[in-house]
């Protein structure tokens, strides 16, 4: 962990001569401390300090940086995790936050690794234009959906594990208990197991009944939790993006995944091609010599890519227009898999039109 000196008050670092000079801030974020570096417009390092990852530390960091010049841009690592709170603070202070990836490994091997070097590299990436992606905001309804979806995924995983454990216990249980539960559907099986008594077990048979009863009640509790989280996700989606839910093949889970990828500030996406690249549905050139082809894009947000794939599968089953589109593409010489990729790209374009900020048309002036 880097050494964290006491950060002085911003007024002690104010330089009147630097008030009109624009500087670039770079931050290497950690769990307990953030290391900041400020560089000039020519790339010269003006200063570097460590600040605690607290509300007071964020204010001290920004005040110290503004004491060295005008701060309009900041390169921050890990804006979705350790740097999320700092990103919100800087954005509220009218500072554009740029998401910065880790420094190039070859350059790191040559220069070595320190937090100060990483912070300076973040600022240099913004200044040079290597880092241009505006950080995703996490201060609105989409962030609420992300947290609900995170809790729901965890509950689903725990419920699946409990169901598998319950069935495993029944397989090895006494025949009398096992035969009483055979032939039942999953909901009925769980309900019957939950109705078993949970008295003090005294042998293996009663221990098996006790265990399956506890597991069944855990499954029912998790199911209630999952249903409640699904309702909250649907309510938030209906209030925030009602047009998205009206589209054919788009459900609460797929809509949530796509909105989470775009973030609370979809205006950071310049066009629909940016959104397609973010979802991993934009094809990548793989041509060489006389061979002209494009390959599958394995980058992007794979959860959003999976959501688009689910929408495509649903439309191919129920939407005649989507089936006709794939048939036409296959008649042009594409394989079915390539035609589905084209359809995913089309769906990404359609989704972007629904989630991008709506701009009001300019008022029309009346003729005199």
C-alpha cells in the first residue's frame, strides 16, 4: 500500500500564476487510498500526492489539483469499482472523467511500477488522446437496476445450489422418504419437503428429513426474494425506459443488461456504432491479401452481447420479419451463424435509438 502523507488544505497549494493554465489530472485508485498526479498541457509532471478514499479525501484531492491549474479533464482507473465514488464526485464538480485502462505492459516493464507512475500514465493517456471513453455514470436509475440485478443473480445461484443439494440428499435418503417424494414436479417437491417437521434428528432418516426441510424453506425464501427483485427491476425499467420494454423479445433481464452497459449517461456514446462495439456486435476486419472477410468481435460487454443473442433467438422463433431477414441473408451466401450476427447488429442499432437521450426539436419561429 502506498504511503499516505497528510494532504494539506487546498489553499496552501494555490498558485495565482497557475489559475489560468489548464492541467490534466490522473488518478490511480485503490480501496483505501487514491494516488493523484497532475501534468501540464505539455506533459510535464507538476505534482503527485496520496489522498484517503473518503469524502474529505475527494475534496482535498480536487482542491489540490485545482491549486495547480484549471482541471477540466481527469483520467481515472477503475471507474466502475475503486474509483466509482471519486468519479461521481469529480462529475458533480463539472470535471470530465475519462476511463483509463492499465498502462501498457511493455512500457511498465521499461519504467517500473509505482502508484505515482500509474497516476501520471493515466493523465498522459488523456492528454495524448489514447484514452477517450467517458466514464460510465453510476448515480441514477440504471445503477439501481444494476444493484437489483446483482442481488438477483446471487439469489438465483444460491437457489440452484440449494435445489441440487436437496435432490442429492433425497437420492441417498431412506427409501420411505425417497419414494414419498418421487414423481413430483420441482415446485410440488419443494413444497412437500418444506412441510416436513424439523424436530431434533436422532438417526440418519430423521436427519435427512430435517435437512431437506431446511433446504426447501431456504429455496422458498430465495424464490420470494427473486420475485421481489424482478418486480423492482421491472418497475424501474417501466419508469425509466418504457419504450424498451415494448420491443419484441426484450424482457426485464435483457433490458437491464443493455441499460447497464450504456450506463446512466448514454450520451457518452457518440453513435449507434459505439454502442454496437460496446456490446461486441460490431464485426472486425480480418482481411489479408485476396481474402476479404470479417470475424466475430470477442470484445465488448459479454452480458450485453448475451442479452442481444437472447433477443435474436426469441425473434427468430416468434417474429416473421426476423426470420425473413435471416433467410434473405442466407440467400446472399452467408451462413446461418453469420446471418444471426447481422441480425444482432441490427437489434443493437434499434436498441440504441431507444436508450439514447432524446433531443427536443428546436422551436419553430412564426412568420411575421
